[in-house]
C-alpha cells in the first residue's frame, strides 16, 4: 500500500491565489502523483472543473475560479478578454456565463464548458496582461466591448472605465489610434473627446450630445461646485443663472436634499431644471426646447436648431 500523500502547503498556497483552482500540471510539479489527484477527486476533496483543472474544496465554483481555470486551460500566454475582462476590471457589473480567453494565434483550443478560446493576432492589443488572472488592459477591454454595442452601452462602458480611475480618456484615445480596425470608431472618438472636455457621467454625455450640441444650445459649465452653497451641479449656464441637474435616481432622501439645494439656488437668483435618464435619452428634443425657452427668458439671444428628430415642437 502506498503511503497517503496530502497536498503540500505550497500547492495550497498557490491554489489560494488562484481562487481555489489548480491545474494537473501544477499539482504534478509540487510532487503529487496522478493517483493522488484521482484520490482527492474520488474523496470529493477536490472537484474536476474540466479535464486537467481542479477546484480544491466542494460547492459551487466561484466565478473568479472559473476565470482562473480559463487561463490555466489557455496556457502561459493566455489572458481573459471581452466581458469577462470587463467584469474583472469592474466595468461590467454581472459576471458573464461565457468566459472568453484570448490565446496566441497558433493555438487550436476548442470551446470547452464555460470557456471559449479566441485566437488573437499580435499587434492588435497591447502585449502586457495585467492582473491576476491575466487579462487584456482596461483600454483594450473597453475597445473590444464597444465594438459590438449601441450608443447607450458604449457611453456606459466608457464612462464606467474612466470613473473607475483605472484609465483616462487620453489613454483610451491613444489605444484607439493604434487600432487599424475599430467598429464605432467615430462615435467612440467623439465620446472620448467629450469626456476629455469635462463630462463625467453617462447621462451628462447624453445631454451634451443629444440636447446641447444637436440643438446648438450654448455650452454649459460642467460639474460646477458652488462655494456659497457647497452643492455640486451637473451643468450651469453662468451667464443666464440657469442650472441643469441630471439625476437618474429618485430616492426620497436625495429628493429632499435636492429641494434644499434648489431653494438655495432660487434665493440666489438662479433657476434649476432637473431631468432624468428617460427625459434625456427618450425626449432630448423636448428637453432642448425647454432649456432653450428658459435661457431665452433669462437673456440668451440665440435660437435652438431643429434636428432630424424634432417633431411638433412649437417655435420659441
């Protein structure tokens, strides 16, 4: 009878850094035999996630463990990409059920379970693979995800990446410039230019694009902080004493706080208009006309321009 062999401490430590997942090659390199590995599985101390990859312990494998398994299956030069990389970077809220793993172009790995292996050509993305498990850079991840989404999702992804403070509009622009093929290039470049100009939220960017610029309203000052009232305003037309607050939430405490801020602004001779996500994205022309009407009343000499979406809106 062969002596019982337990997993060495160094192997357990390695597994702990990989969300509890190890490969058969790693286990063998620490002195375990294939028979020992089989015994751990038979005793349900380990569970086989797929051929050659194991989770130490019982229960549902964590998503991070599945991501680690993908890189172990893909090999030394593999890395997590697309939505799975976005989740690792914190810009895709929900963990995707399918984990895309980028592998060298010469690799011939076929899809297996939760993992899809995508061959990538050198030069398309940055070579460095930061993080544990390894993944595409946040800039490449954003560009990959933006290639196949609509304008609203593109705004959300780009804004989330920049607000995470893990990248900047300038770095994303530089990464985009290095790609010869980039779907949604024009929209993405314009959006990043808007962010670089000071816009920070997805709702604010939608206002900038679909309300202010499309209807040629005067440019507002963004993210203005009032020293007198200590209130953050999304948009402010200083010359006309008009404040625009963009708010996607309707929580009761915040509504009372907004009321106090609006009252303070009114006492200071300023007027506040507030719009939510549905207003700006579904009725941008109505919003533009309303803002223009107030600006005109407050002294603006210009006129809004009708866009192709404007219908049945009265002249000012």
